[in-house]
């Protein structure tokens, strides 16, 4: 638990993370995705249905919960099915999970806190990875833009002078001009000289 809180602190610019901070984060996450459940505390008996944590998991990773497997959480059997599913989904995401389905059903305050903190830590790690990748992508994009700018800054004259195709076109143009000069002489002789030997 202490290591988890230290890890969370590293994502919050060194600020001490309290139970209230974690609860606030979880409630805000669930509300932002349009879900209605909210937890008043980590002792809230409504947490026993498992719906809040399933909605929290959906909030941090929208495709992770298969809602056709979720029960209403009204009976003890439904609560156990949901609690088992919460643990399975959280582990699938990569959260460090140390609780049993009974801890959720009985609303063990400490274990509820650890579950929420584990989900919070996983979510913050994903955001950091996304921001890091976005930063790398931006650097790659900046490099590509600077290369594009360098290419577009080349003048057409510079490009045409150095390209083999342009050189070939220049030679053809020069050959056409020479041919025209020969024809202008008017004697029909292709070498351009007058044959007055006779």
C-alpha cells in the first residue's frame, strides 16, 4: 500500500495523496463518462454491488468491461459475480490487485482504497505513456516539418541545375537550337557548311 501511494505521489508532482484525493478522482472519472454511481466514502455500502468499480474501470479504459457479464448486484450471488469480474478486469489491465471478492462484497474500507488507488495509478501511467508518445510524435513531426521546409526552400533553379533530367532537357534544347541554326543557313546541308567545290 505504501509503495502504491509513493507511486501515486510521483505522478502528482510530489504532492501527498490522501484517501479523499483518490475518492475524488474516482468519482470525477465515473461522472465524466456519464455514469451515475458515486461513492460517498470507501465505507459506502453501495460499493458492495461492484457497479461503481466497474464504471470506474470503464472510465479509465472504455472497452475493458463487457457489460453483458455484469449483474445488478442486488443479491449476494450477483455481488460475488461482479466482485470476481472486477478483480479479473483490473488484473487484465495490469493493476496490482491484492483483494478478494469478499473484500468488495463486505466493503472492506482499506481494500476498497487499495483497489481505487491501483486503478488510479494504472490510469495515470497510461496518461504519462500517452503524453510521452505524443511528445515523441511531436518531435518526429517537427523533424519531418523541418525536412519539408528545407526541401521547399530549394529554389527550382537549384533543383533543375543539379538534376540529371534537367541536364538532359538542357542538352536537348541546345541540340534543337543548333539544328535550327543549320536549317537557317538555307542550303539544306546538314553540317552547316557551304560546299562550293564545283
